[in-house]
C-alpha cells in the first residue's frame, strides 16, 4: 500500500512538470487553466511526498493530513471548473459562488469529522450534502444548459469528461469517509488506497482533460 | 495547530508557482509587481517550511523567527503597494518614503519586543504606531486621492481590496503582539494560528489582488 | 553495482534537463513529444534516486519499486510512440488502443508476478505476450505501412531507430523477469544491472531519437 | 546571531529569484549583467544555507568557508562591474585586468591569513592593498573619467551608487579581518554579523543597482 | 581539501544556472551547444555534492565515483566539441566517430584500472593513449585544417582556447592516474585536488569558451 503513495507522488510531479511546460504553447485564454491544474498537482506532489514518509514510519495516514491538501486544491479545482465553463460561454458569478460554497461545506464537514470536532455520523450526513448539489448543477442546472448551447465539439467532449470525473471522483470521498468512520472492519490500507485513487482521478485526470481541451481549441491567438 | 504551518507552507509554494508562471503573460508594466508578490511567497514558503520543523520538534515557534521573514517581506510588500499606486497615477516619492519608514518602525519595535531588548509594554505602544499612519494615508491621505481621481474601474476595485487587506491583515499583528506579551493566559498555539492567518491574508490574498488587477488591465502591450 | 544506480540517476537528470530546455526551440508539433520524453526522464530520475538509497541500505532492489516507475512511464512512452507516428502520417485511434492495452498487460503481469500475487511461471508466460504483438505492429502491421508510405528521410531513420530500441530494449524485461523468478542461480546485482541498462535504453535513447527527429524536421513553424 | 545567517539565506534566494525572472524583460545588452548578479546571489544562498547549519551546530563559522564563496563571487562581481562600465562607454581591457588582479590579491591574502598559511599581520597589510587601488580607479582613474563623459542621467546615478557600495561594502572586509585576527576581545558573533552585512550590501544591493539601471535604460531593443 | 569539493560544487551550480539562463538569447544554432555545457555542469554539480559528503564522512573519494560523472560528461563534451567545429565549417562524421572512440577508450581504461579489473600499469599505458590522438587531430589533423580555413576571428580564438583547454586539462587525468596508482607516496588529498582542478578546467572553462564564442557570433538569427 505504501507503494501507492510513492506512485502518486511521482505521478503528481510528472503532471505538474507537464502542465507547467506545455502551458506556454497553449492559447492565451487557456494558460491560466493549465497553470491552476499544475499548481494543484504541485501542492499534491509535495503533500504526498510528506504522506509517503508518514506511511513508512507510522503505517497509517490520518485523513487530517489529506484535508490540508484538499483545503487548497478543492477550491482551486472549483475555480478551474468555472474557468472552463467561462471559456465556453458566459457564466453567471452566482453559479461560481454556489459551487464554491458547496465545496467548502464538503471540506469543512470532512475536516471536523476527521479531527473529531464533530460526531462522525453527523459529519457523514453533512459532508457529501454539497455533492448532489454540484451534480445537479452539472446535469440539470445552469452549467448543463451552457454546455448544450455551446456548439463546439471539443468543448462538449471536455464538459462530458469533466462531468464524469466529478461524478465518479467526488463520489469516492463520501465512500472513504463512510468506510473510515462508520463501516466497522475496514483496514486503513484500503481506505488510503481509495483516497489515493480519488486524488489521482480528481487531480491528474481532471488536469489532463483541461489540457486536452486547450490543445484542441482552435483559438487564433495560439502562440507558435 | 502544526497542521496550519504545513497548510501555509503548501499554500505559499502554490502561490509562488502561480505568480512566477503567470507573470509571463501579463502586461509588461505589471510583471515586476507579480514577480515581487512571487518572491514574497517564495521567501515565506521556505521560512514556513523551517517553522513547521521547529513546531513539530519544539511545540512552539518564537516570534523572532517570524520577524526574519517580515524583515524581508514587509518592505517588499510596501514596494509592491507603491508600484500598484504608480500603475494608477503619478505618486510622489515622499509617499513611498513615509510608507517605508512607518513599516520599518513596526517591524523594528516588534523585533525588539520579541527578543526582549525592549519592554514588551513599550514595544506594544510603539510597534502599531505605524499602522494608523498607513491607514490614514489609505483612507484620507495622498494615496486615497490618487485612487478617487483614477477613472479605471478595475484599478478602483483593486485599490479597495488592497485597502481592506491592509486594514484587516495588519491589524492582526498588534493583536497577536498583545496576546503574546501582555494578555495573560493565551496559549502559543492560538497566537501562532493568528499569525499564520495574518500571513496568509497579507501575502497570498494581497498577491492575488495584484495578479487579478494585472489580468484585468487592458494594456495594449499585453503579450500573446 | 550500486554505482550503476547513481549513474542512471545522473543520466536521467541530465536527459530531463536537456529535453525541457531544448523543447522550446523545436517545431510546435514536436514540443509535446519532447515534453513527454522529459517527464519520463524526470519521473525515472526521482525513482532512481530513491532506488539508489534502497540499494545502499539494503543491498537489493525489489522489482516492485521498479514497477511503480513503469506504471507511469510505459504508458507515457506508448503515447510518445503514437505521437511520433501521427507526426508522420494519419494513424487510426484503434492502433493506439491496441498498443496501450498490450503494454498494460505487460506491466500488470510483471507487477502481479513480482508481488507474488501470481505464480511466477504464469506471470512469465503472460507478461511478455504483449511484446510480440507490439513487434508485429512495428514490422508487419499498420504502423509499419505508415512508415513505408512516408517519404521523409529523417522520419524513416527515426522510425527504424525507435523500432530497434523497442525490439532490443523491451526484450530485456522478459529476460530479467526470467532470470529473477525462474533462472536459479542469478545474483540480484546482475538482474538490477540488466534492468538499469533496459531503462537507460528505453528512456534516454528513446527520448534522444525523438529529440533528433524533431531537430531534423524542417517544419516551417520552427521558432527562432 | 544565527538568525542573521538564516535572514541572509532567505534574502539571497529572493534576490536570485528576482534577478532570474526579471532579466527576461530587460534590454538584451543588460541581460547578462543581471544573470551574473543572480548567479552571485544563488551561489551565496547555497553557501549561506550551509553556513547556517554550521553556525547552529558549532556556534561559529570559520572565515575559510566564506572565502569559498568569495573566490567565486568576487571575480563575478568584478566582471559585473566591468560590464556596467562597458554599457556606458568604451572601456580598455587593461582596466578590467587591473580590477581583476587587485581583487584576486585581496581574496588570496584573506584566505592565506584565515587558513593560517600567512602571518595574520602580514595578511592584514597585504589583503586590503587592492582596495585603495580600486577606489582610486573609481574616484580618480580611467573608470571615473568614463563616467563623467557619459551624458546619461540614469547611468551616472548607477555609477555613483555602485561607487558608494564598493567604498562602504569592501571597506568592511578589512575591518572584519582586523577584528578577527588582530583586535583582541571581539566575539565571533559580531564578526560574523559584520561579514553578513558586507555580503548583503555587496551582493544584493549591488545587484539591485544594476537591475534598476537596466530597467531605466531606454534601449530600443527592450523586449515586450 | 574538503573545501575544494564544496567550491567546485558551488561553481558547477553557478555555471549550470548561467548556461541555462543565457542560452535563450543566443543565436539558434548555438543554443544546443550551451545547453550541453549546462547539462555537463548540472551533472557534475550533483555528483560533486555527493562527493563532498563522501569526503566529509570518509576523508577520501574513490576515483570510481568520479568515473560515474566522466562516463556521462566526457561523451557530452566530445559532442560539444564536434558541434563547435560544425558551427565553423563542414566536418566529416568520421572525425566525430574517431573523437568519440578515443574518449571512450580513455574512460574505459581509467574505470577498469580504478576498479581493479585491470592491472594499474596496463591501465596507465592504455588510458591516455586516446589523448595523443585527440591532440594530433587538434594540431595537425582534419580539425586543425578546418580551423585554418575558417576566416572568422572569433571562431579561431575559440578554437585556440578549446585546444589549449583540451591539451592542459586532459593531460591532468593521466597525471592523476599515475600519481594515484603508480607514484608511491602521494596523499589522496593532492590527487583529489588535481582531479578537481581538471574538472573545473574541462567543464566550466570549456563551457565558458563556447558561451563566449556564441555571444560573439554575429549570426543574423540572434533573438532579441
């Protein structure tokens, strides 16, 4: 299991290097998106390097250390998601606020539950409450309509890929939370493996989708 | 509480990477501003990495180690603040000198008080004396008038955001100083948490406001 | 033998620096290729630095730690290989999928055999099964025809060099697997030396061939 | 006192980052100057990081370790100084040689005295002998005349600032040498503080003056 | 003597930073040369950092660890040397092969002698055999004629400087080999000092000559 921490550390370093180097040749209006994806990967790389050391010495990794990473990277990913939508169509600032607030609730409840400031059962009920809201926006709400009206093929496939990653990837966090705090006999190795997979999907795959959309965008201001 | 040191270390690294990468696509006259914001974040990242280690091994962090960081970053932030004003209108060199001197008084008094070269009570009275002066400049003085005369919407919102950060953020330092040296029963964890929040606000939020102003500036010499 | 780990660590760092710096002056359509080659070298450099430490302290390096690297770098190399083919002619997406799947089988079987989840003999039979398929594609299949139809001299010599590296380099892995798990009296030093040579050939030589092809491509959009 | 080592380490890192990032937007004929200033700061940052560790563990720092830094940075600074003069007017190669030789004498005598290869008193007499010569060049000699004939206001203020830094900064070294080897009761903390101040002035302030001159030079080939 | 390892580590870092930063503003056909010089300095910097640690803990540095570096950097330097010749005139590929083979013989014999796979005396006789051949090429052979026919003043002075460095610098290796393995009473400190000087000359001075030639080349495609 410790190998999976080292694997993700290396993957995050590689992803950060890829995004930081390739952003230079992308269209100007996409560069900030890929920079944010690279910063997410860089922060995760450093935190996973730290988590690897903790795992090797202690044989377990408290979710509190993961929340440190999430407190920085989840807001960045919401910003990233909003930037992708604005690259496709005009998006209301209210949508951005709603996404940010629902993410903040998720992280705060997870942290309070992990650090035992809150009853685990209550944390479980509150934490994923933001999830269905975000999914509702993606499949039914304002964000969904924006996508349908956008005629660009590459933008639609990027939107669908992101929606899939958000659905699958963020569904893993409540699953891990349930296994960790409520489900009785689950070993900590499995829980960490699940969280590692979720981080891999939410950070690296998410960033690659944005990068690919940027490469396919036939923007005229693409640099040589 | 140790987690908050690690959190800020990661946040500073991310901020430094963001500013260093994005400065390339900004208008030329804004690049130096964002470089300075990135250097502030870089220096803080390294110092917070060092502070995290001290906290883990000793369970406390002397304010003397924080002053090392402030001696470098506060002058850089005053320079940064002055550069933002000059990007909006012609500013007198005297205003710059006044801002720099009042900052120097704040840091010097804080250092002398923290290192016990000065009576804590005297340090408390002298240290924040520079604060009201800076706020006076921002709300009533030359800097304030410059802002009112500037017709650019993005510049005014940046000015207001910076003024708010300076008001709230720099008001935290005297509060921490009071709690640390004069207020009796405050544990060192709370004091460090307060200083960490102040640094987060004064360095990362401050830098992000400058970055955002640079992105919104419709300068003709913006690079592709 | 420990010296060979340190040698490859240094070589990978040098290769990563070379690819990251030189990619800037290459034609735009080749930059992503060289970035990927550099990311492969960077990930390997960090993993070999880690392997060097394990070798010095333990006198042996488990193949499990090597598979961590391969799980990231082999898919990147298949992507890289596909990108080179697309730079020469239109390639079907199905070819890419076939190459990726056969590589995934190789790595998965090697990992399961090394970690003792699978009988070593079964692993040996399954693992290199992907190899002949890839070679078939290179010498007889769709990829081979693409090359023959391409009239560019530099592209053909790159294709032949890559085909040679893939043939020789990837043939070393089953050889090492056989020696490690089935061949009786082979010391671990020789096995690691073989794997080190294979990694040197497959990552650095492979990257250099791509880099050289990019330099020789007389693309009009070459940057100054 | 140990804090002053850490402070200068951070300042050198910040200066190196500033010079390396900003050099890109400077006029072409100034880029090499700022690169050299950044390399000086980088070498000093790494050496001061090393000195900080020695100070923490041993409570003292031998001047021999400082001379390692000076052997690299003083010649670079003389080159830098010569480059600034050539940016203003045609300068004879002989002037450059005279400056380099007199600097070499200073460092060699300081090293031989610090490492006890030479009588401290003799070292004290020989070491600063190069200093008056350099000052003579600056105030009375060929370099001085070049400056007077140059009509550029920004160039003259840069020349005056550099002359001041050289006069004050390099005068500190003989002072430290005298205190260390000849003056009786001076504690090593004060001597190191003096050397730290001298390095701060000679490397960071010197570099900032060159950077500022480069920013103010209205060269036509300034990059966007 | 340990100081000389630290000195060269810092010098190599500075040289790598200089070459990597300055290559951007050089003519396109010179950028690869300076990149290679920077990669040589980077690899040496990391290896010397490692050697410094070995020296501090063991008081001696086996030549085997140096050969690790030479196995990578000597071929790079031969490539570099060949690239400089091609920048001056058309050079036959055979010349390149002859240079590479004679270098390979030098390194291989030195390694086999140092690791006791070969009789030291035989190694001494074989190892420098490549040297006279390279010098013959430089002073009398094809390379020499190329230089004489080239009318460019800056190219000729670069050729002469490189020839001098190769003559003096590579002559030091057989001298060190003789002292280490055959000459009786030489202490290891002196031998390491000699090798350090040779590396300084062959890597940093060699790179600086190439850099200077690149700066002086009045190529039309020089970037702004």
